[in-house]
C-alpha cells in the first residue's frame, strides 16, 4: 500500500566513491539513518511575466529557468561513519590506513579545487519519498555546511546542509495512449495496454498502488480521472479500467502516471546501512592549549571535563552553485566555494580566568575533541578525533546560567602554515570514503 509517512523515507548516497566529474552520477553504496524530516528537494527557478506588457493587469506566463537542489542531513545519534562521510565531502581530502582489522581515515581541507567545475568533491544521492510514492536521484551534491554538537549528557549530534546542481531523474513516468473508439479493441472495453513497460510490483496490490493516476481527454482540454482496479504482471502491463465511451472516429487520449518496473535501473534498489554504535558525550575528551602536530599528536594543554556544558564545531563552505554560459542545460554545471570558514563554540562553567587571559594575550593554542565508542579490534575503538592546531578566542562573555556563572567562548579556527586548520581522524570498519 502506498504510504506517505515520513518515517518510510529512505536516503542513500555514494559515500565510498565520489563522482568522477560534475553531473556524472556515481553508484549509490550506503543508506543513511537521517532524520525523518530530512528531505532533498528540487529548487525550481521560475519567473512570471509580471514586469512585461501583456495587455492584462496580471501575469499570464511562467518562464522556466531550470532548477537546483538542496536538503538537510541530521544525525541525532551520530556514528563515526556519519562523521567520515560528512567531513570528507565538506573538507575535501582524505587518506586511509589500516587500524587493526579496521581503518583510520584522516580527513583534511582540500588544497585548491577538485577541477575547473568543482571546488569540492561531489556525491550522488537518492531519496525514496514515503513508500511507493516516488524515488528521485540527484547528481552532484556537496556538503555546504555542517555542525557537530557535543552537549552534556547527550548523544553526539551532527547536522549539515547539501547543495546540488539540480540534475535529477525520477522513477515515475507518464505515458499517453491514443485509441479510437469502435476501432481499437481496448477503447470502449475495460482495459488499457502500455506501449512497452511493465509496472513495478511483485504483487497485484503493489502494482495497483504503483499506478498513481489515469485520466482521459473526452473533450479538448478537459481531462477526467478514470478509475482502475487491477494491473497485470505482464510486459507490457495491461490495466483494468472503467469503461470509457467515445465517438467512433475521434481518437481518445489516456494518460497513465505510473512507476515502471525498476529492474532495469540499479539505482532504484537502495543499498543497506552500515551499523555502528552512536557516540556519547560521556566518552568525550576535550583538551585546550598545548601543541598539536600530525607527526607528534596532541601535547600538553588542559583537559576540560564536567565544567563543559557543550562544544560545537562548524564548517561553512559558502558554496555557489552556478549555471555557466554555454552550459545548455536546465541544471547547474559549476560548484564553486567562495571560502571556507571554521568555528568552535565552547559553553562552560566560569571557573577560572584562562579564556579571559587568552583574549588579553591575543594568542593562539591547540584544541582536541576526541569521541570514542566501542572496541572493534584492541586497542582500536570506533573513534572521531578533531584536532585544531591553531585556534584564537574572539570573545568570551560571562553570564549567569541559573545559579552558576557561565562563560561562552567564541573561537576562530585559523590556518597554521605547516599543520593546516583541522585534521579529523575517524576509525571504523569501512574501507574507503570518497575514493
């Protein structure tokens, strides 16, 4: 039965392999356990002729300027795999090494652009809307922004926004069947035969649900819905409809809106999910100060514990999705990043003068955020480590949080000349991301 429940939605991406070029789709390899409200949508660009001389008070035409795509990704119980996928496509560079029976993925900001059309690697995404309503595949999506939140007594949360070029394909089609009453044997009877396609579904109920509408034009420009009661498993499919009578000489057009058999399009079969344990903030280690290098790791600094209310890491790529001169399509053909900005926000109890002193000194320091989960091969655990070699404090206002004093640190992530701005290390059992 066709369902419009949001919990029936599915979303899949090409997490393991990036697209080889813009608007060149890649194989879907991973379904993601995102929030029920995470919907990828087309963003049509339509304009009316309201500012043109039409001879009328109101507009009478809408022009089509193509469209883009966009959506959200929310992981309320984030797993290492979610960080690996999101950070890889948001930052753009990754290397992978063995970690026992698993893998350690080191993710860093890309140096320059991928190619002339892409500042960031692109992935393919597909969404099932409800159950049996529609599936849609989106080419060339990017992670434009993400926010990781580590709040006291909670799961680690990860949220992001996607942008895409708007090149899409649906699994729904509409076929026009023209028949002449009294001549074509199916015109005035109770069945219609599609030209070549079968209807998706292994049972009679599924096939019936996958025909979404049939209408007939008995008078010019007047379309009337036609009832239908059964769909055969044959190729082409035969659909049982109510009897429609017309004249003996004028063609009658039927329009059938349906989901064709999906066996010829591999993308319509969604891949399985990767299962990992969600990360908890109780298993978090936060260090501030000291020194971080890729070769030597995190040295020195102060470990923060119960005084931390929350810490938040954000990336904003400021991406522009553009339709270039001569592109010739109804979708974009360039994804350009204006400039990456990374920030950290720390909310904690006001127990000492450390942050205030950093403001007074206008100095920089390193920050570590390390979240560890279950052991998968001793001593290797499911891990997300975020390392910032050079961070500065922009502001740190003091306030009252109930009966306690609080301090909010607004940090700017800076680019170190030798160590870069951020290094993320994700350990899990997935062999590749963004290959």
